C-alpha cells in the first residue's frame, strides 16, 4: 500500500451542493473534474462527502465490476488518502499508460465501508490508435443522475443539468450495470480494441471529414439519447462519407441539447427541428414500458437476408433469444427504404408498437441498431447476443487486439505491452482532442 500525494483544496462551486440527506454519513461521494483523461495525465478527483477522513483508493477497469465485492478484479495497488481541512477535497491521481476504456476509482474507508465509485474514460493518447471509436453516453448518464434531486427525470422544473456532479448512490452512472457493463465485459473478454471517448470528446471533433479520416466504425454502446446539433451533423457526415455506425441501445439521438460550459440545457425532440433520427439510426424511439410491459425475447425474422449477423448463433428465422425491452425503437416513414429488420418483438408495448432490430447500408457505410434499451447490456449474459456482437464488430470493421493481449482482459496488474502505444500509433502521429492537451511527465 502506498500513500497518495494530495492537496486539500476547494472543489468547483457545484460540488459544494449538499448530497442527498444522510448520504455523506454512510458513503463516499466523489467525481472527477473531467469525464475523460489521456494516459499519463494527473486526474483531479473531487471528494464531496465521506464518512471518514482516511480512505483507500483503487483504480480498476469497469469491466472488472462483475460483482459488488470485486472478488475477480485486478487493480492497481491500493493508495491511502488522508483528507485534511474542510471539504470538499481535491485528490490528484496520476493515471497509468493503460488501454483506452472506462475505469472506476473506488473509494472506501480503511474498514472497507462506505464504498463509492467515480467513473472516468481513458481516451487514447492520440486519436486513431484504433480504427474503431466507442462513445460513452455521458450526457445521458448525467440527465438521469438524481444527485441532490437535480434530474430531468425527477422534476419538470429542472431545465439545466450540471455535467460535473457525482452520481447518486454508490457513484456508478444510473443503470450502468444493466445498460453499459455488459458491453465493457464483452470488449474485455473478446479482445476487441477501440478508442474510448466521452460525449464531450465527440463534440470536440471539428468535422465528419476529420472523424472519417481517423475511424471506420463508431459504436454507441449505451443510451445515446441527448446530443447537440454539432454532434448530430458530425455523425451524419461521418456516415455519409462511408463510416459505419452501431447503436447498441434504443432511443438514440432523440433529444436536442445545448452545452454551456459545465451545463447541459434542453430539451427538444430532434424530429420536430427537422433532423430525423430514424433517417440516421434506421428506426426511431416508439415508447417505454410505462410500468406496464415486461421484457420479452427477440424473434429472428431476418436470418435469410442477414446470414452474417446470425452466423454461429444457431438461430434461424422464427427462433427467439434474449430478454429485451424497457425502451424500444421501430421504423417510421423517415427510415431508409432499404432498412432490413433482423429481429422483432411484435406488439411489445401494445398493438402496433413493436421493437425492431435493424440494419441498412448507405454506400460503403453500414448501420446497425439494436432497437431495445438493453442489448448492449446483455452481451455478457446471452451467448447468442455475444456472438451477434462479434459478427457486427467484424462486419462493420471493428478492431481486435493481437492474441497475446487477449489473455489479460481485465487487468491493470503487471507492466506488459498492452498499456503502451504500438502498431497504428507508432506509424503516424495524429492530432489529439485538444492541441493544448499534452501528456504529463
């Protein structure tokens, strides 16, 4: 165990907001100052509430979160943190040269109590390390976050969302285990390779041309519900230039939002503003379960037209798999004419409201959409879904790690080559997300 160097300093004014009643006395609450960092940077972790002045800090890949006790997790050596002076406190954490992905800081008391998490995305050292880009839905995470009662899903009086807040409860983003973790575990277990970024990072790309020059495939693994006009245009241009897209949840690119510093405001449906999400995704949000409808299996209807999608699954038309729903997408008059329905849950939310998994091509671009909220979250639970994801990854141009690196899917332990740039990164130097964002020595 080592002692982590830290400074007790006032955090951002936002983080001074009182946590939910009683929470500070029983659990650690913390948030990183930014949604993402580059390898080697010093990350600023704001601790806004703690039951103890002495804490233990670990950093681990989110894919290691297979159970609450983390019995299978491999992580960095534990650091001891002492909080001095009045809170909130700022703790400085130097990040390793680890693979791009989603990571969690875990904070506990020395007695192992009051566990709290703070997620961060480790983006690539330079853009284009891999030809696959994964965008984590950090806007939606915060829109659903109920910290201090400030959520669009708790009160209609809330009109802006602070994107730098800790997450309520144990510190994981809302629905993280159901909607997001399964994909991260699938990536780790299958040796998939990608550059991971946040919604903030995606918005920093200048154009679809720049994005297409760096990537062949963009994967939206979670609930990508809230996007700015710039991001909508950016991704549409990327597709129009032959870039492929994979939407592994439902209700994607639905609400128009604006960014004002650390705040997100909105929200207006994009389809009322002249941007049709169905024309991009292939289908559009049709409804949520309304506390009335349970999950149901998908039934294969497109195995003949899309044999590559179901290869190796043992599934044929008329056969069922999974347990899906929560929110669903369905084609409408703005969907591309050549869209193919791969699987369907007929009348899932009542007559005429069916969940549809879709696929279409536009020139060299290919677009897959899961059509249900929890497809990406199911990838670690349903073997057929995991095989379909391998097929999607291959078909749409996803990258894979070299075989030696696939044997260590969840570890930060050791000092092997997986934490260092190689291959495409050594062949070309590409501009970072921010020209002023230099690695820290």
